[in-house]
C-alpha cells in the first residue's frame, strides 16, 4: 500500500533563516505531488505541484520554492523565512489528476 | 474570490442523528468534488468523491449529493458517531484545469455529542 511521510512534524525557526521540508511517498511510481499550506482560520491553499522529476508548477507567488530531485521525493524550501510563512504545511500525492489526493500528517511551522 | 464556500464554520449534532455538511461553489467548470476529514495535527483524510455526471455517491455511512444547477453539494453522515468529530473540507477541481488544482473550502468543524 502507498504511504506518505513528512518531516519534521513541528518546526520553530527565526525570521530570515532557511527552510527545508521533505516529503517522500512509498508504494507508487510517478505520483503527482503537491505542497499545500493552511494558514490559521483558512482553508488549504495549493502552493506547488509536480507531475514528474524536475517539473514544478507554482500556484501562487511567494517566498518559497519546491524541488523534486527524485520520483517520490518532494522538497519545500526557502532561503529566508518571513513571519507570514508560519502555518501548517501539507504534502500530498495522487495517482492521476482528478483522483483523490492523499495527505501526509503535515508540518507545523512557527516563525519567531 | 472564494470559489468553494463552506458557510458554516461549525456544526453540532447528537450521536445517532444525521450530520449534513454543506458546500457551495461558483465555478460551473468544476466537475469533480471531494470531501476530506481532518483531525487536529493530522493531514486531511479522503472520505468520498463525486463526479459531475452523478448526483449521488454513497459509501457506508457517508453520502455525497451534488446539485449542479444550484452549484451545491452536501455530505450526509448517518448515523453520526463521536469519532466523526473533526473538521470537514470540501474540494473541487475541473478537468483540463491546472493539474492537481483542487480548490478547498475553509472547512466545517463537526462535533458529535454522545
């Protein structure tokens, strides 16, 4: 069966520090991969999606970037974190477009 | 502009009764709809989906109804159980749109009281 792993579960970072969140999927090949953010009191906002290695699409302009160095690995990064980057970050995968996306347990990011 | 709206931030229901969660959308191009359930500090879990060619899909205690003319969908949980207490998100997408672009509502927090 397919599983998705995200780490760390919680992270506290100072403003201006770099960020790297990692997500890996097991049990499937060539998944679509996604990064979402849920800010306090808001719904899930799609940040990035990827349909293959090295292929990244960004949905919103922001201070973050994403990379997919391997088929089942998706990384969310920032060179310099802002206070507004605080939130709950979720990675997800799907087999094909318009199939259900399956989420990891998320990373709670707090910027001080 | 919010394309998917869940107008009730919270809902409280007695155990054993029906829970009805509502969702409205504005984009008539949406043709695939999903419901997710989320517990605190966990990622959303997929519950049930419906394609626009159907008006009802059922899976155990969960049924999703789609009214395309009203651009409205609802999730019915019967009978409700205390373990159903969670935040429920509705999401929508359209074929031919940006791949994977699920648009989520802000969620409805369901509390099922024993």
